[in-house]
């Protein structure tokens, strides 16, 4: 789970338990809800299926002591910021403390200050990619796929081929985005960093360069196959080992099998 997921999702509320619930209470709550919401008991009920997945995800985190500690730490540290959404113009601290006006911070009387501006790239590393430094290697995206297992396969584990379709390095330009025989050049606007700075009141903000879209490079003659993106949609098959006793709705992470990163990123 990413830090962003940890902040936005209230797993204790999903299971209907308190934050100090003991492991046996967590298991009891999960089993009760799982029986009520299981797709076999609610055929065709999309809401019940969504809740079942939510409950399963919550149990997956809270039943694991290490994941639960990370989840609690993330929410304790950043939960007071109200998540990653767009807060009210006038906010309050947890526990009913004194209110504050976001426009006092940003000098913006419209009340449209976005908490994402405050956080910037702090939580890089989600499925949408991350950056270690401006203009540096960028992590590729994750790919998700759903599989259906038989009862015996879920109980005893199985190995199965998984067909994935998603972006992959363009075979024509080899990921440069430029037509063969040409090459990208450094963006003159950001100097190749991929980011530009702007001032808003007493604060300075860094944002992706609008001319190169944060890549730090400009392609004058795009590759005809990928249109300058450096990637095309391709289909491939990988072999995945599903462990024994996997729960319905569980998520397995296969490292290094997503889409390619840029600038040598993973």
C-alpha cells in the first residue's frame, strides 16, 4: 500500500472496529462481514462486491502487524492534513482545535488553495510513477489484472500464465520518442530539469514544465509509431505463482513486471 492509500482509506471504519482493536477482534469483524458480503451470497450486487473488496483489503493490512504499524504511522503523521483532496477554505485541526484560513497562507482570496501544492512530490512512489529528483529516473507504472481461481487452486496454490497488456518501450525509437535518425534535445524552458519554479506569496513552488511535460527533453520530430511518448501498447505473458491459502480479493505484487520507467528508472 502507498502512503496516499494509507491516508485516504479508513480500514478501521471499513471493518467497524476501533483503532485499538485486538487481532482477534479484527479477525472476528472480518469473518462476519466477509460472510455477509461474499459475492456467492450476493450475486449481481455490485455494491456488496465493492464492499467485500474493501473489507478484504482492510483485513489484509490490519491483520499484518508490520502493515498495520505502517498504516497507523502514516495516518498519525499525515492524517491531520485531511488526505489529498481539496479541503474547505476554512479548516480545523483534529479534535476541534482552532480553525485556520487557507487563504491566510497562500494569499489567495478565492479559497481554492490545493493541499497537493503543499505536499508537492512528497509522496512520490505511487502507481502513477515517482521521481527521485527533478530530471532524474522516473519509476514506471504498475499494471493490475484480476484472475479467478478454483477452490482447490486457492487452497493449495497454483502457477498460472498471466496475459498483460500495457505500455512498453517502443521498438521503433527504443524509448526516445524521436523518429529514428533524430534525437530529443534539452528543454530550453526548464534547462532539462523537467520542473519550473513559481512564487505564490511567501512560498515557492516547483511544478512540471509545461513545454516538455516534465520530461526535461523536447522531441521536434516524433516517432511515427509511439507519437513521441516512447512507449506503445504491447501484450505479453508472464508466469505467476499464487501462494497457498490466498484470500478472495487479495492482491499479489510481482516486482519488476510493470511498465518501463523513463531515464533509466525501474
